[in-house]
């Protein structure tokens, strides 16, 4: 096994237990801003009641509560976030980390799952309202101009568009001839040469490519390989090439 695929299992030997906690998106974004600045908040765990059930909550540092960039406004994130505790449910979950050197390490086995939810407050409701309004904005907006734009230069037409328009115009000029007439032109051409590419046959018959191919499929064979690749020739039953001139013995 290569070094890149090796896993450090020291965490398994230490029997380290970890919590798997789901947090709101804005909270993780605020934590990211605190990189290198120390703690992001405080976690409190207390046991209350006769059953000794644990109550867990997280308090965000006040300096990280300012959220900027929503509708060009500054809003405050809620500080208090109680946890809703959940059981692991018979699953075996683990947490792994990957270092910059691609080394993978087992940090521990999940012993507790929880969801970190913001306490309902005026600041949280304002934050949610602005987030909903921001997400519902259309990506493009129409705007009425007070005066016409005079310095706008249209983008030049692309080459493939010009080729398509030219081809379409040429196709439109070619009127479909009756099939017997087209067959006569094709047989006449194949009496002179055995192989033709489609472009030459279009030039000879002056017929649209699609229509011409429909007729060729009835009388011809399209070579996909060999010396005469990408050319058409007549089926054996239709071949009648000009005979070579015989010399008197």
C-alpha cells in the first residue's frame, strides 16, 4: 500500500470519542473568519433534573456576531445556540482528517450526535428574513434606461454562425428535382468515375445534401474504411462503368 493511502489509526488505539454536530451555515462561515484568532465561543454542558440529562449550548463570541454583505446591510448573528441531542442509532461513525501531505488520520469514533440551533430572537428572525429575501432575488434584472446608449458596439458574428448561415442559404437555393432526374445525373456521373465524395455529388446534382443522401442509400455504398474512405460508389447491381477501348488483335 502506498504512503498516500496509509491511515494513521492512533485515534482508534486511544479510544477517542468525538461529537458529530450539525451547525447553521452562517455559524460555520463566522468560524472561518476567526482562523488564527483564537476561540470562536464557549460550550457549556450541564446536567439538570432527576435523570441527569445533559443540556448543551454554544455561545458565539461577540466579535463574530457581525454578518456583512446581505443586501448591503450589516446584521447580527444570534449568540446563543442550544444543542438538540441525538443518539448515534447503532451506527459506527468515525471522523478522519487529511493533512497537506495527503496523510489520513483517524481522529476518533462518533459517540454523540447533536444539532446546534440558534435560539429564537429578534436578531435571528431579522437574519432569516434577509437571507430569504436575498435567495429569492432573480439573478438578472431588467432596467429601464433614461436615455439611449450611444457607445455600444455589437459583438461581431462568430465564424461558425457565418458558416451556418452560408450553408443554410445555399441549401435554400437548391430546389429538389424529381428522383428519376437525380438518379439519371448520378448514374451518368458514376459511368465516368467509380468513387465520389458527397461534396462532388452535391456540385454535380445541385441537390440538398439530406435529399441526395436519401437517394444514394438506395443505389450506393458508403465506404467507411480502406483506400476510398468517405466516398460513395454504386451497389454491384447498378454498376455499369464505361468499358475500356479494345485494340484489334
